């Protein structure tokens, strides 16, 4: 199976996980990225049953609306039953790195507001230690140089992601050469830097369930 087929397989497995929530009239949180897009496209088969969704990016909201699926503002939706999203990396504790698509802040907000967080990914995303994938950090533009200097002090190599503006109007610094031995502590430390909106470590609120696409089928890891 190629990577696209693995993404389709985990998206289909995620549909099975959220069917009860859909039929119970729950609002579904939807993530951002290529694997989340596969999930959105399959969700279209249930558009007449879905009460509404909350999207973690403008791109996902547009894709959902294109399928005729209602998108709500999180402030109106309240607590969500379930959130489905991909990841750039996951360790075996289901702590993640996210933000390759620059939607990390809204993804983190929707995950925090959800009772259950289902992560969908292909097997290449499962690692023993986070950090081979560059860590995205969303930063208020005027603080870019200051935050970069602080990230250097932590041992990382921050690189400005040129030409990218987040849905919140901010910029992204990608931190290279930065293996993460203590994800929760590192997440808190980086978030404590003045000018940082948030970073792409999802350890304080990790996934509850990881559906991992493999050539042998979908593997399920639970926290």
C-alpha cells in the first residue's frame, strides 16, 4: 500500500469510530492536513446525519462546506464529543508534533475542547522520540527575532517559514535539530516564551487514540 492508501485506510477507520457520535447528534471536531482531508471526504457520505462540525482551519472549513456539511464556530458549539486530526509525529504515549500545515493553534484549541481526540496517521509517523520533524512554533510577528534567540538557547535551530501567515495572522518558526526528551516540560517551556502563541507539541493534551495505517491493516494504539 502506498501512503495515500494508508491515509484512506485510517480515515475509514476513524469514520467507524465517530459513527455513534454522528448518529447521537454530536458536533464533530475536524483537523487539518492531507489525512484529515481524506476523513472529510469520507464524512460527506454522512452529511445528512451530521448536526455540525467545528474546523481547525479555514481550509478544512471550506472543504467541509464544499461537501454541504455545516461548520460552526467553537464558541457556539461548546464541548465537542470527538476531534479527528492527523499528526506529523507521534510517540508511543500518543504525544504528538503537529503544525506542518501551520494550523497548530486552532488544532490545539479544538483538541482541548474535545472529550476524545482521535489521531489518524500512517506508520511512518510513529517514533520513539519526538523531534526528527521540525517543531512548528506560532509567533506574533514583532517577536520573531526575540523568540528565535530564546529557542536557540534551548538548543534548537529556528528557521522562519517564509511566505506563511497563519489563520490568526501570525508567523511560524520551525525548530530543527531539536530532539524532545520531555515533551510536556518542553511544551510548557516554549509556551512560556513571550511572543509565542503556542508550539506544535501536543503532550499536555495528547491523543486518546491513534489509528495507524500499516500495510497489514490499521493498528490501534490507546493511551
